[in-house]
C-alpha cells in the first residue's frame, strides 16, 4: 500500500466512517421503498418461516419444562430467529456451521428432528453427545453443524481453520460461524478475523449483536460503533444488517457466501437484534433492563414480520398458522415425554471417546469404579442400572442389620 | 542410515509425512520460507507450496484455534508454537478444545489429526521465557497425548507416529539438543510407539527415569554411579500421556529404588505423578524413598541457570543417597 505523507498531525477516530444497516422489510412486513425483494421461492420462504416458528415453540415449551423442573437448564433463541435461520437459509446445506450456543434455529432449518433435540436436552442414551454436555450443546455431523462448546469464541478461529481446509479441498463449501457481540471481545475473535483475511479463507463471521452479554449491555462491551467497523482493520468485507428482518439477513448472507466461495475472502456480518428472553434459564433480566425496553423490541418481533409478509403474498394462511402451532406444540410435548423416559447413556460412555481407544490406565480406573458401584449401587443409580445391578432394594453388599 | 542432528531428523519426518499425505499441513510463526527460527521446517514450503507450509500471524491462540478447525475438517495439521514458553495464549484452545473435541461430541467430530510441535527446556541461557518445561500442565488434561523425544532417531520415529496417531499429540522438542544431539537415523519411514517407555540401560540396583533432554544428563550421572559399582537401570518414558507405568513398576520390582528427574519445578511436576503411582504399585518392594531431582520452585533463572538445573551431579547424589538409605 502506498504511504501518503502529510505535514500536519491529524488524528482519526473512525467516526469518519458510518456503517448503515441493510433492511428490506419494515415491522409491518412490507418492503421499504427502494428495496428489492430477494429472489426467494415460495417453498424456500415457507421453510424459513416454519423453522423460525418451530424454534419459537420449542423454546417456549422447553423453558416451561425447565421451570417445571423437568430440565436442568435451557437457552432460548427468542427474538433472534430471523438472524439465525435467515443466515442458515442462505448457505448450501453442506456448508459447515460453527455456532456459539443460541442458534438452534439453524439446526431446525436443516432438519434436526424434535426427537434429536430432546435426546440432547435430556442427555439420554440416544443423545449424540452421550449425555456429556449440558442442555442445548447440540451437534450433528450429517447436518454439518459442529458440536457446541461452552467456552466463548473458541469456535471463531476454528471456523477459519475449517474453512481453510475446505478451500484446499476445493469443494466449493464455506464455513459460517455465529457469535455474540460479547464474544467478539475475546482474543479468539481478533485472531480468527486476522488469520482469515491474511490467508484468504472462505468463512463468514456472523455476529448476533443482541444488545447483551448476560447482563452487560453493548455500551459497556465496546466503545466503537458496534462490531462491524473492526472489519476495516483486517481489510475484510463487512455488512451490517437488520437482524430482525429475515429477508435482509438472507440476502446479505447469500451475497457474503458468494464473496467467500467465489473470491476466497472472509466476510463479517453484524446482525442488529435483541435477546428477547433471558440469557438462560438461570438468568433474570429484570435486574438489569426494563420491561419498556423489551416492549420496544417485542414490537419488532422477527417472526411476526415474516409472517405478515408471507400472509400478504398468500404464501401462508391463518389456518396453516393455527394448525402448525398446534401440531408443533403436541409434537414437542410427546417427544419430551419419550425422551425423559429413555435410559441414561451406558456407564462405558464415561470413559469412551477421551481417546480413539481406551488407554490401559483409564481402563484400570474404570474397573475400580465398577467394583465400587457394585458395592454401593444405591448411591449410583445410573451406573448401577447400566451394570445391570438391582437398584432400590436391599442387596447383599448392604447387608441386613 | 544417515547421520542427522535432531532438527534434521524432525525436518525429515515432516518431509516424509507431507510427501505421503497431501492433507498434512505445517504452519506457525516464521515456519514458511524461513523454515522456522530453528529451521525445523526448512525447504518444506519450496517443496510443497505455500498452501501447505506457511507463516501465520503472531497469535498462538489463533494458530491452535485454526489448527483445531483444520483438524476437525479432516486435514492433518502440524502446528508449531515457536517456544513452549509461548504456548499459554493457546492454553484454552488446547485444554478446552483440542483435548475435549471427541469426547464432547460423542465422537461425531475429532481433532485427532492434530500435532502441536514446540521446543521446550533450558540449558541455552534462555532465562524465564525461553527455557520452560510446561509438560505437567498438559499431562493433567485427558484427551491429549504428550510425547518427548531424547535424540534424532527417537524424534523422527515418534514425530511420524504422532502425526499419524488418531489422537491429538503435543510433541515437546528438547531444543538444547536440536543441534547438539547427532546420531544415526534411517532415511526411510519408520514409527516408534506412543505410550511405551524404553529401557535404555539395564541394571539391578536402582531405576532412574526421565525423558527428553534430561536423558543425556541422566546418562552422565549413571556413568558416575557405575564407577562406584552401582548398577543403574535407565528408563526413557518417551510418552508422558499416556505413560508406561508397567515398565517402570517392573523395573522397580527388581531394583527397589527409584529416582525421577525433570527440569520443571518440583511442586506439581510429573515426577510427583510417577512417585505416587510407583509407591502404590511397588510399596512392599521399595528399599528407599522415591527421589525427585528437578528444577527449583522458582521461575526459570538466567545467570544462575546451572545452579537451578537438575544436573548430573545432583542426580548422582540422589542415586547415592537412595542406595545408601
């Protein structure tokens, strides 16, 4: 780059740039004047809406189940369904998604079944993760959705590496990684963007700026104009988008994917949205934000906005809405009952997958554990059940007084 | 057979792995055209192109984060951290990500292809930040394998095994021996087993255990002991995670005495793990307390490095005291 010399000191702050927000639909579900409708087929638009609706209903039901004590923990995507599902819908279904933890809408769109969600949430014997992670840590190899990891932002440089491998493989795929505006403060975020730009990697960095990192508001997270301007520092394509407008999210991500795959260039997308629900089932937002503030955003509900657009286009009907909601609620409740009743993963899953093969040292520890459980089966009902021991009745090892 | 120093042996192993499998990719700070600050990756970029051997920005957490993603995608990354002293920015990626990738996904995804190479250890006037032996931080992390070679022959065979191992491996290279250790190394492909210790010298009076650069120091101490008629059995662990407790226990059943030596500080060092395991297994066979000869519980010094290091005289003294207990 040519250096231009000046002879008066001139400090810059970045305020010279102003990054606008790309928006297509207004909250009434009508196109803004001057906006072009994206080339979205009827069936595709319906698939997006149905995934958003299913995510909303799953979240409502599971939060209620958590409150009833049926589930240890839960996190809702509520308010951010457009950002998550819209971005996913713009990808090829074989592109890798490396999410943070609040992106169940992406899995819903790709066809993760309610049973598959439930098995993970209840950590039962059918959970792909073998009951090892807290609820909402989903993963699916067949749906190209990397298993969630609790540490924040670790997935971002991994997405850069994954996409570098895709580039070398020359398969025309890319990786999209989701993260929040809070996670963007982590060192891993900066490492990831810089490396992606230096090495020209087909990766899309999708920031869900939902206003809060647990209780910390965005104004206490960064001093600049959000996350988007950081792209300039890495010489990266960037767009800010209305995260509650699924058409805008879809179109921005579709174009970002073209840049990523056709030019091998990373793209940063900042979706402006709002976390309508609590951070998690363990959080109570009334301690740090007002109902009035929440109401402002409830009026911009991304689900209703898309629904209005679909109804106007006659791609969706009130009757379908009612039937769909009813069907989904029933399915969630029925699958939840099934998942709850299933057995826990076998005791062996405690030691498998640490390594490709169980090491002799770990096997010795496990044999010792099994002997101990046989001695005190009542204290370890899950392990005892897995060892086929009689639990809940007096056993020889306990002895009669 | 060819005569190689340890760097040449490592470079040769990388060359063989890259020629054999185009999924093998080497990267790190200064790893590209320069061939690494120690030249372990010399000529690999010329031979295999910039896409497969390249410089990264100066960001260890990024290097390992990138490597984790690349391995999850199915590639076989060999990531270099320029000095083990600088691995700590990547600690989260290694401990929370690399080590847990397979387990947390129920084996849907893994980063088994990953090898992390990093030079460790003192004796080169490197002071606090070019001398550390951080192995014990990582041996406390299930899911990782930790391997340390002692000479060029071991380095080549163990590195090839690490690259092809189905689990992620942290490969600690004793940098003091990079050029100092020279030996016969087969030019062809071969592997040495991960998880198996090697008895480098048989003896009946006392067992002396170490790994990496410390094996040379132990060798000198044992020479002094042998002059006094003490027959030492010397074991190179080679792999610290998993480690071969059986071979050490078998030896101690025979000798009844054990000295373990490493450069890292005493408290929380890996010698403590060995001592605990061996007293459990061999309690009734022990003739004297298990001795640890290690660095002090201080940061790594500079001018007083010689005083800090567990040298051959300190090990010799420990052997003598154990035998005369």
